[in-house]
């Protein structure tokens, strides 16, 4: 594919996705449909992409972005369920599809397993978007996102083992297990080592642009480094992303504010490009199947049966293995009463839409193996595209109805989040008050004892009012909330530098404001690590502090210029 064609396809896909986002339409389906229509126009060339392009340049940033936004603590808490779906369900689905494909098309088991590995991993992007909009409970969202992070590694490892079996003409279970074990250990190890290195580098960088650039390069470095030592590049990317996402509060505030829109933008471009690529390739895949010995009718039958198998295996497996959540795996810290309800399991069972990984792996199937044509490539690709589009159409469009029908919501979680936030505002206010008292001697050296005592008392009074206002959120009957909040606002206004009597004092107060923000961050991280504060609440409050520090930095630069 020429670089101009790549750019044109990506630009058109983003434009269509932008219209879908504005209208509330399912972007993947619309992008595929539009691309399919364009491909039918006479003169439109066949889009052929290097098989490694999607796996090495598209998949790593998508996985890394998802891992960054995931909660490591919630991931550990739901490790049982995530492992059950991300590993067990993928293997069961791949074997079931391979068995059916072997019977229907009389293909070698290794070739059939290629198809099974391609269609096994669901993509939680669409499900997570629907869940966030409709307020699914956090444990369901954690399970869906965690499953999508590790099921890609499971399926792609099976995919490589199966391709190796196709190339060698033999299938060895022992060799496959060794390959899988090496992929897991080496992949996670490389990802964690790289994550630690990147974290150390970015904590010593004051340039948010450079730190963000390093972040963009990280998923590619993790993927390629792990693959070089025969590890799972996917697991390396996930491990690095989870570690850096967990430690991001210790990086600079500007880096966090820079990275969020960057990764959202990349996600939009890469996902839109992948679905558009499938749309323009689909007619050619159909023609390849038509030209094959068995014809399009047989290929379509195989594809529809594989679609039915993938949709049926998921609910059967989820409900029949629910007991596994009660088994405590090493590293799992899930509460005893946090198991999925039957209604939540039904939603998870129906949230099996296939996406980018299935499409990328199908497109990356080589046309030849050791110089010989891969005889079943066209049928496998048609079945994979049918599964991806079929699940998006059947499950993706009906999932919102199912969630609303089962009346699953997160109202109770919202109440708990509000209580946690109120408790954290009390804790941060008390920590700031302690800091003010510690700073009294330093202020006295620049503005005198009397003035320093006055400033500290006024600042402390404002923060005491803020703590009281937060406590009122827990029990509105304790005080007049509006009056207390107004007092807090007046106290906080003193941190703007109005109490300073000289430029030196102004600089000290400016430094104090930065330290006040740092003190609050430390409190939030301590409670998050202790398990008292949910990751989602912490990140929401952390973003407030980041914006506050950004505003502080901007106003200080303006004053220096003036």
C-alpha cells in the first residue's frame, strides 16, 4: 500500500468516526460499511498491508493506552475473573472453533487453530464505552477491561504456535506449552523492567513534551524488546502500561495533562484506520473465497457456524466456571462479597464483541508458509471478518438494551465514591493545616512573626472550613453547608498572593501553594495504596490538582512577564 493511500484511508476513517461520535452512532460498524461501499467503486485499488504492520505498529499503542487508564489495584482484586476469561475462555473458544473448523472443512488442526486464536479474544472498547455511558458497576468494567488486556496475549501466543505448526506440518503440545510459558515470563519481565526505567526517567524530567514523547515510544520499545527474547510483546506492553499508570501520580502534572489527549487521539486514529482497512479488504477476501475450490457458499457457511460457536461458548463458559472466582489466586485481593451477580454475568456474557486484535491478526495471516501458499487463508480471513462484524452488529447494538433491561447500575458505587471523596477532602485539608504550621518559622523570616502568625491563622482557618465542608458532605445535618463552603473559599483565596507584602514573600507563598498541592497528592496516593480510596476517585481528584497547578504555573508566568 502506498503511503498516500494509507493517509487517505486513515483521514477518511477519522472523518467518518467523527460524524459517528457526534451523532451517537456505532463508529466501528459505520466505518466498515462506508469503507466497504468505497471499495466497490470501480478503480479503487486493492489495499494490501504488510502483515506485521498492524501487529507491531497498531496494536501496541492501543493496548498501552488501555493499560494506562486501567487500575492496577482493581486489576489485582479481580485477578480470578480476569484470568478465568482472559486465559481460560480464550483457550476454550480457540479449541472449540478449531474443532468445528476441522470437521466442517477437513483442515489440519494447526491451521484450524489459527482461526480459533484469531477469533477468540473479545475487544472491550465498544463494551466499555457502552458501560460507562449506562453506568455499569466498576467490577464489571474492571473485568471487561482486564480481560481485553490479557486475552490478546493468550490469543496471539496461540496464533504464533499455530502458525509454527502450519509451517512445520506438525503439532506438539509440549512445545506449545513451553512457548506459552516463555512468552508470559519474558513478556511480563521485560515490560516491568522497561516500566521502572521509564518511570525513573520521567520523574527527573521537567519537560512535559519530552516526557510525553518517551511515553509514545514506550509501547513499541516494550513490544519489540519482548519479541526479541521470544516473550509476549502484548504482555510486555500491558505490564509497562499498568505499572506506569499506577505510578503516574508521581510524575509531573504537565506530563499527565499532556498524555491524556495524546492517547485518546491515537486511539481514534488507529482504531478507525483498522476498521476501514477491513472494510476495503472484505470484497477482495470474498473474491478469494469464491475463486477457491470449495466456493463462497461453503466459506460463508463455515463463517456463520464459527460466529455461532464463538457467541455460544462465551455464556456457557462464564456461567459454568463462576465458582472459580471463589478460588484465591496468588496476588488476588478480591473481597469475599464482590463476586458478579447472575445479571452482571449475563451482561459480561453478551459483551463479546470482537475488534481490532481479531481484525489485525486476520489481516496479518501470511499468504505463503515456507514458500507454499497458505491454502485456507481466504476462508480463515472471511470467517474472522464475519465474527468481528457479526458480534459488533448483533451484540454491540443490543448490549445497551440488555443492560437497561436487567436494570444494572452503579448508583450505590456513586454514593460510596462521594463518601470517599468527602473523606479524602477532610484528610487532605488536615494534612495541609499541618503543613501551614510547619511553615510558620519560614514565613516569619520574610514578613515578621506577627504577620506570619496572621497569615498562617487565616490560611488554616480556610482549610479548617474546607475540612468541615467535606465532613458535611458525609452528614448534611451537621452544619450549614453553604456558609461553611463560603468561609473555605475566602480562606483559599489568600493563597493567591494577596497577603504578601513583598516580592520575596510572594514567591514564598507561591512555593507554598505548590507544596499544598503536593501534600494533597501524597495523601491521595497513601490512601489509594492502603486500599481506602478507589482508583477512579483518586484520578478524578488528582486531575483537579493537576489543573490547579497548571493554572498556578500559567498565572505565575504571566506575572513574571508583566
